């Protein structure tokens, strides 16, 4: 396959790579960089591509491996090693402490919002949260399954509205 043919086939498939890159990186700029690195590696290694194999799968594999390599490189770069006689990691989790004040405030707000729900919404919502299936909730509360789904949906919507402050906090 010539370079022009290879480029043509990659161009047809590359549009499906962007959503995969977004899922991996969770950032538009990083996804564009990952996509560009993937296409560059694919083009420079086109001689390793066996004609007739799944080009899309080959590109996905290159992208996944590139992402993993970049991630490992970033982790290594951010790891500081103490060069004293004991060779301890400076950023070891054994010596770190978490400030749990923020999470305590968030949990208080979440519990308050759940407790503020009307009983008819709170009970099915909490049962579903604890792992009950819709039909189990319907049987226990003796209400139709559609009502259970509707009440859980309304409870989620109310909680989302009440807790909008935490939408991008984590």
C-alpha cells in the first residue's frame, strides 16, 4: 500500500478515534494531542501494518498504548525520590494526610438534601441506592414499577438541583 493510499484509509477511520481519545484523556486539548501522536505513529510505522487487517483496531491499539506510555511517563516525572540512605519516596501515601473537612461538608449537604425529599420519593430512592431492583422496590412498597421509576427519577432530579454546587467539585 502506498503512502497516499494509507493516508486515505487513515483519514476515513480517524474520525472515530476522537471520541475514544476524549474518553481516555477527559480533556479536549489532550485528546487532540493524543490523536495527533497516534496518527503520526501510524504513518511512521505504516510498513508494520499488514494489508487486509483491521486498520481501525490497529489505530485504537496504537492510541491506547500511546496514552498508557504518556501516562506512565507523567507519573514517573512527578515521582520524587529521596536520595538519602533510606531511599524513601517523598510522595509516599504512608506519610500523607487528607483534609476531610470538605468531604464532611459535602456529605452533610448530601444527607440534608436526601432527608429533605418527600417520604414518597426518599424511600424508593434510598432503596434503589442500597441496591434494590425496581421490581423489588415495587413489591415491597406495593406500588407499580412505573411509579417506582418515576419517583426515583424525580428524587434524582431534585437532588441534582439542590446539589448543583458539587457538580464540578470533584
